[in-house]
C-alpha cells in the first residue's frame, strides 16, 4: 500500500513538473486582458454633492441607483451627471418612462440642447443635440427598456456608435413587465421577475463587463428607482423604504444613494417672501450613501437642490444663489427686496418652526 502511494506521488510530481499554466491559458484562448479591469474613472457632479457625500461623482462602468420619495433630488443628480457627461463627450442616453421630463429644466441645469422651431408659428417643435432620448412613446415595458439598451450596446460594438454611453433611466418601477401588460394586470411578482431576467441576468452584466480593459468603450447606468414604505414587521420595528420592481437593481448596483426620509420626502422649502407673495426657489434635502462598493465610504448629510443644481447647505451658498438669480424672481415678488425663509422639514409644524436666513 505504501509503495502504491509513493508511486502515485511520484507520477503526480512528474505531471506537475511538466505542466505550464501559461501554456494552458494560451491553448484555451485565455489572456491576461480578459481578467484586467480599467482604472476607475468618474463622471463629475456638483462640488456641493461631492463635498457632502465624499463621492467623486458617478463611477463609470458601474450601476448607480438613486432612490427616494418624489421631489427629493434624484433628477437633479441625474441631470448633473448628464451635463458633465456631455462635457467629456460621453453620450447621455435618456430613458424616460415616468414622463415627468422637462426640457426647459434640463437646459436650465446646463444640458446642451438645440431647440427646433416651426418656421411659420415660431413654436418649438423638437430638441436635438449630443444625447439620445426615448420615452413611453416606444418603451412601455421592462422588456422594451432592456432591448433598447442592448441594441445600443450592440451598435456600439459594431462601431456604429463610437462613444462611451451613460444610460439615464427615470425610472425603475414606472413600467410593467410584458406579461403584466398582456394580462392587463400590474403584477408585482411578474414585474420583479422581468427585472431579474432582463436586467439582472443580461443588461446589468453587459454594463459591468464594459469595465474590462478588453472593452473599447465604458458604459454606465444611472437609474432612479421608485419606492414605497413598508410597514414595520413587528410592534417595536421601524418602517422600511423598499424599491419598486423588486431587489434586482439593489443587488446589482455598485453605489446606492437614498434621498429624503423613509416615510416622506423630508425636505424643507426655501422661499423668497415679499408682502405676502412667495417664490420657492430651492429645497433642503437629505442624502445618504447607503452602498458603496468602490471605496466603501458611506455618508449622510443635507444639501440644497435648486433648478440649476445642488448648492451647499449654508447661508453663504444660499445668499450667492439668491444674488445671482433674484432678478428673475422680481416678476413674481414685485421686487428684489425680500426675505428668505426655510420652512421646517416635512412632518413638522411649519407654522411655528420657521428659520430666518436674512432680513
């Protein structure tokens, strides 16, 4: 028995001695580039957002998920990313399935857009520029959205679309699955299953694979995710913020940013007030980095969102913004001499808790 073991050991050593792992990889068509990733690059956003979150921007080649209740800053961040993508010739691809889109707001944020006018009426008939745009005119199901993204990636691979792509989806949870549409039922399980199949098993993997050094282009997905508030699981528990469309995007996202509170928006309105007239020009919102698989830094804080982007949550930044834009508020207020107030956070008694910024 001992002799057999010794013979087997000797044979194994002889085989290993003549084996080359490099030759094996070469014969199988493997190469070092197939396992090497590009250096991490970022799409810049506002300095105010970077300062409060310690996040350098939107990580390229990854999925970033923005979630929270309505009007808490998600679209502001999405547009900041789009504006800065244009500046570095990364092609923004707008996928607007919630249909709250506003071209004037996008232009105000700094997006380069050319207006097309009707020669007879002078009315704006269309918009064009360095971007792609699709909405519920053609994208009515989860499957439609996935097919649209995959088609563009395929065209990119063929050389017909020679740009890095920044996909901007607003929003996950706003379109049902094909099965829900055909059955005339908005079934949550079917929708979650479609997200898992179409994105978890397909689109999301294509996005992440573009990080490989062997990939000529780097593609990025920023998705706004609609949410709902789940009741506590037991009497002493806390309510939870849950994503519509299931858990797929939560699991696959490298970075998850949550805006506002769990049960409501948690925002505070900032207004210019003069002789009974009010003009809301900003909101204070909360922002939290809940998941960060780039450098692990998690943070939370407050920031001011305006029609032109984020600014810091301090008097100096608010005053500077007011001085820049107060001329355009005069039509509403009748004067550029007004008081700025910050109402209490949603859920508090706004009648007795008003913070005065200046006189």
